[in-house]
C-alpha cells in the first residue's frame, strides 16, 4: 500500500492491474471503507445508472484494496483500471476522487499543444526557435501583454504555413532573410485556397516577430489575398422534413428548433443559461458581445423548452450546472462546463444536416419572404452586412450596384 511517509523514488507509467484483478482483495482499511461509503452516496446523489455505478465501484474497490486510502492517487494509478473492465468511466472516477482530495492530477499538455510541438520539430532548430517566439506572443507571453489566443487557433495557423516554412528552410538559416518577394512567390506556388489560408498566418508570424524584435521589418505587412464570398444556399426540403419528429430526445429537438426556427448559432445554444429562459413571458435571451438579443419563442419551441426543463429536473434534480443544456457528464461536474460541440454536431450529422446549414436556411427563407434587411437584423440579431448578403442571395435579380 502507498505510504504517506515514503518519498517518491521514481515516476512510473500506468499500473498493470490484470495480475491482481481476479485475486481476493485485501481487507479494506477504515479510511478506505469510509471512502467507499461516500462513493455510494455520491453515485446515488448523481443518479448514476447501474451499468455505470457498478464498474466504477468495483474499480475503486480494487484501487483501495491494493493501494489504501492514505495517499492521493496519481494518474498512473488510475489510468490502468480500464484494463480490468472497459466499462469503467475514468472521468467519473477521477471527478469523485478529486472531490475527496484523493486525486493528484498531473498537468499534461493539451492535444493541440502537442500537435504544435510536432510541427515545430519538422523545422530546423533556428527557424523553430523563431516560430516558438511567435507561439509565445500569441499565448500572451510576449514583450507586450495581450489576450491569449486559443492553442487550437495557433495549431491551425501553423498547419497552414508549415509547407511554406519547410520550403524556405532549405535555403535560409533564419526568418530575417525573408523578403516581401519571397512571401509573394511562396503564396503563388500554392493553390488559391491554400494561399488564402496561409496569408493571414504569415502576417501573424512576421507581425509577432517584428514586435519581439526578432526581425527588423515586417515583410508580410502589405500581403493581401482576395476574400472568398460565400453565398448562402437553401437546404433540400427533404432534409428538413421530420427533423423535430425524429427520435433524438427532447434536448436535441430543442437544439434543432433553436437552429432552424430562431437561427441561434451552435455556440450560443451551448452557452445558454437557465436564467436566460423566461417561460412566463415566452422569451429567451441570447448573450452576445454586441448586445443581448431577445428571442420570442414560438409554440413548438416553447413546448420543447418546457419538456427539456422537466426532463432535466427529473434526471438531475440537484445539478448545480448553470447552463440550460447538460449531459450526464456535465450535470454534476464541479467545473460546470457547457456541453461539448460534438453533442450537437454529432446528432445532426446522424440526421444528415449541419448546424450552420439549418441556421442559414432559416435566415435565407425569411430573406426570400420579406427582402427586408432591417427585419432580418431585428429578428435574428445579425449585422447589416450579413443581412444584405442574405437578401442578395435570395433576390439576386433585384439587387443592383456593387456587392
């Protein structure tokens, strides 16, 4: 068993629990028995189903029987429990142990950050060090304080400009040697779509290096690529038929109604809070950086909202998650996260539609009926340029002048 007075001699990987999985468990200590009792109360309080609770309980019993409850468990202690039973939910088990101060999480880099490091490993050492300076600036660690950029965005930028950097690295030793003509020639060697994606990434790179005084001038400052104009198109009528009647559950039906009737974006749906729903007045408040947008619920959406609130209260009556939409994973998560994008996009994918397509189809239909951009702005809370783009797409023969 783990001894609180024993120092760590060396770090180890995930334990292999299979040799002791079938053996008789040692007698649980007093603290271990108390922890098992608190686990049972925790599982019943959160309404865990039988097929979730039993594998987690058996895995915890195995963990406590061989390691005791005197020292918090580390990730290598817990990660190998899936070898014994694939049904064990390590996410729920870690969450419970962390709540009992019995889990010592080891900080690990995110998948996006690991992907960034893999891309940097493809570059020569000098160029890679300069690109790392750019990564540090975007993460808010440069000479001048700035809001950090998401690591996923950094990974996307790096992925777009890596072919250009690799081609340069065969003839240069540092990015200081790159000129405006070099960037122009590199973009011309790409396809139109690749160049359109690589140009803003290169502007960000050299702009950050100029700020850090790594390069003396910014050769990408005046690089501009024409922006592609995406024209909204209506979805086939057959894809919209029966979406609300599909057996997707009331939560997904509410998401479809908010997308297809009120044109709320997927990100806004994920971040709707319980306080944003006003059933007495039949309206919903969407929080946006430009200002709150009030949505007046129609009869169908109102009924789905009521049905979902009843379902949520029945399944997770004591959940403290402030968001309107929750799952079995997020309902009792102490961090109170919103639902993931995959919950919505995955269900829509199985139905053969997309979130952006449903929203665009709704705005395009309203533009075809009214041809009034002001009405679109008031109804959906969109900007003037976006409203005009939908009006032009719905009535191309009635719009004159520059686009």
